[in-house]
């Protein structure tokens, strides 16, 4: 069976490395992006099976990313937002724009894996 491809957009390189390690260990192919520009460039090349994105990133926020994927690319690719800015306004904005899930930081890698599996099972 072909590995599911996940795009991980996280500007904190230490957290990105930790999540990348755990996701790959769980059998996923992870495409890393450390800022919004890299995310946009990657999405133009190839749409992953699922997107995991921080809200606050340089050049292109996670909220702008949701809007871009849903409205510009017209994609229903599942999007999980992770953020330390887990205030109610950000959470509601993310869901209004079309996010599938929202996890507040600090992120438990085990919880992230469960949520990724749940979203991929729906597709």
C-alpha cells in the first residue's frame, strides 16, 4: 500500500522535527515546510493527502492557507491546524474557513497521529 503523503507546515524547527519523526515512524511520507511561501509552492506542485499547519507562520498564515486551499485550489484535502494561539476567535476562524480539526499546542504527537488517522479514514 502506498504511503499517505502529509504536508507539515511548522516554523518551529524543533517541533517540526519531532512531529516529522513521529509521523514517519507511523508510516506516513512527510513533506516539510517552514513558512507559508514554501507551503504555497508545494501545494502548486502537488496536493498532499492531508495538511497539518501552524496558524502563525511567516509570509502566509495558517488561516490564509485554509482559505487558499478551499477557495483558490478548490480542494477538500483535510486540514488540521495546530497552534499556541488557541483562543476561541482563532479556533472559530479556522473552522469557518474550512479546517477539519484544531489542536492547541503543546501538541501531543500521539494525539496528532490519532487525529490524522481519523481524518484520513473519512476520505
